[in-house]
């Protein structure tokens, strides 16, 4: 069982006691459809009332195994005790003053932690925002201010957010960009090393990307190169070894700010504090969000002090950026990550999941690839005998899992990836049970 501060124990079990959705969720679903924009999608037709570690409990009393963690947000588990306690204390003290008006220590402490934890021993500074997209957009602002250049280079299959600038930086049209243009200018997209779909070496793909940057953009015009060390929405693509170091070297040689988008990969998710560390990458700027604050909205931009200080006073900020409650949650989350050694727990999740998933791959020909690091793992589905994407079986398996009480997420440029992002505190018996159900749904979908 897991305990939430001030709350009852939450049994770590899957328990489906009604149809999905149950009557109370169905009633709320009707209210949602009447009140909420149809543009806001909904994956699960149930409404949560409690969650913790490996489970989400809905209004009808059903308990689901949670393999998504709110899209890599609740790394420390939902309602983690230290986070709950810190938030309660901060709410009782004050909810808001605006850091730009009357500052408070929590903001400073989060920045200190980011400066310490992110890769590199150089002098760093940080600024806080509300969302990952805001962090990315501010990374572009800072890079442009520092370099006095305009062009931004991003990569195929990349995802960076839903604002106008970050939609321009995002590769996938539907659902993120369709009908929302025109988008911000001076954004250029180049190839990424996709191991499953490109047999070239990382160095070879990097050379092709660099050639495009040189010839089509001009290195002297590029302010920033922005990339996810493991591409999230694109399908958990970890670029082929050697690709990232070559891109970093090109950036360094040409005065370009290298930005690591670690919004989905950060805070122990991949078995390191940040995914850059797997290849020894030290970014000039790094964006964080999602897992930083145990479920509260907070984002950070951290980077070389001289780059972060290149912006004029007042150029960075926002009314809610670095809200005191979110900062309290972040401090408690980071403390929890250290105390529980969540990097080790992420590696243990990988050690449990990977053999099971590879065994499924040998059993089901629709599973073309098993990949990932730590607790960021994915399956890519193909049509047997080809490399053609198979979004149909991906959707069927996901829907079957949902109906059976296992929350899984889909992803990928082609809509053919099942991705798994369990809380790093997920009990191993629930992981094993989730894998049993996933295998069962593959048997049903491929029968």
C-alpha cells in the first residue's frame, strides 16, 4: 500500500468492479461533453478521485494500474508524502506574490537545485515558468538574445509544445499543428538518427543534418539547435550512438547554443538525472518541466550563466512563473528523488520490463522494436513482414488495456508506438501484472 500525507492507504492493486466507464464516470463524461471544448481530447472515459504510486482510482471505485504517470509527470508517485506536506505548508503561508514583485526563497532554491543537478560544472543560472512549452520558447528567446541570430534548428519526429513558436518546432501535424498556422518563422527541420528506421551510423546521419544546416540555413545564422535527447511524442527515439555528440560539436564550433529539451526525459526518468548524461552531453541550455514538481505545473530553463544573463532585465518572467506552491512541490520532489534513489528504481524498472517485452517481440510479429532507457520504454508496431507502421494494432492493444484496467499511452509520428512511463515508485508486482495484461491484449489483437 501507499500512504498519502493526511490520507488513507491506497491499495496497490488492479480492481475493476464496474463496466468502463462506470455510472458515475458516465455521468461526469456527459457533463464534460457539455461543458469542455471538444478540442481537449480524452483518452480514458473515467474520472479520477485518488492516485498514488502504481494506481489511479476512479469515481466508481475502479483501480487502474497507471503506466503513464500523467505523461511522465508523477515520477515520485502521485500525492507523494513530502510533496503533499510541503504544498500544504506553502498554501497556508501564501499562494502567490509574483516573484518579480515580492520574491520568495522557494524560487531561488529551485534554481539552485537545477543549477547543481543539470549536466556540467560550469557556472549556471535558471529561470522558472509554468509549462514545458514556455521553457522551450524562452530558450529560443535567450539563445537569440545571446547570439544576435534568428534561425532555430529542430529535428524530424521532435515535439516541443503547443504555443505558436513550439508548434513550429514540433514535427507532427495531427493533432498538434493541424489548422493552427501560420507558424513562427525561422525554424528549420533536419534529419535525426532513428535506429529502427535508419541503418546509417549516428555519425553519418549527423553529417547529413549538419550539411543541411550549412547549406540551407547557414551556420552563422543559427541561434539554437534544440533536441530531445530521447524524443518523446515522436516515439521514444534515442538517437543512434554518436549522433548527439557530433551535433554538439558542430554547435560548439559555430557559436550555436545547444539546447537539450529534457521535459519528458528529466528527473530520473531514464535512470540518470537527465538523459544527456547517457552520452556525456553537456548542453548550453536545458529545459525541464513534467517530473520536476510531483504533479504541479512548473518548468525551468537552466544554462550557462553568461547566456542566461544576456537578456535585458524584464525580458524573462511571467505572472505565475515559479509559483511558490509549485516551487515547494519541486523542492520536496527532488528531496524524494534523492532519498529513494529514483535513478536506481528507474533502472530496476528497465531490468524488469525489457526482458518481458523482448519475449513478447519474439512471440508477436507486429512488435517491430523494443526500446528505451530506465522507466521510459516503448514498443513500435509494424505490419508483419514489412516496416510499414501499424497504428491499428497499437490502438487495439491500448483500448484493450484501458478496458481491462491498465492505463497505457500511445505515441509516435506514425501513431504506432505504445509507450510506458510508470511512476518510479511503481511496485514491481503491478508492473508484472500490467505486462501480463499487455501480452494478453496482443494475443487478442493479433488473433
